[in-house]
C-alpha cells in the first residue's frame, strides 16, 4: 500500500488517465474528486464484502460496462482539463 500526504487542491495521478483531487480537508474528513474515463468502475463501500454482492445484483439490473457519471459543484477545473486531454 502506498500512503501519500496531500493538501487541499493537490492531485494524485493513477496511470495515465485517472486523477484524484483533494477538494477539502477538515474535521478529520477528506473530500476528494475522481476524474476517470467512463469505462473505469469507481466503487464506494465501507464494507468491502458488499462489493461482490452488489456486483452480482447489478449484473442482473445493469449491463456490464454501463457507466455512472461522477461530478459535482466542487469539480476541479485542472482535473477537468486533464480529463479532456484523455
């Protein structure tokens, strides 16, 4: 496991096309944004064992490869530019 220290508005790049931007750090919480191509699956779950169960359920509801758009009011302009270059 790689552990990094970042401040607000700093970024981490994973591979050539995934950018993780630290949006806000306060009160022991970190808010971050992820910019990735639509074919990259981004999962959020506090209990990792639920991933397999959810994936099995979603395969029956949503075809494999369908994407979910991620964004919000704090979307970083620099990350958006990096995504546009992909």
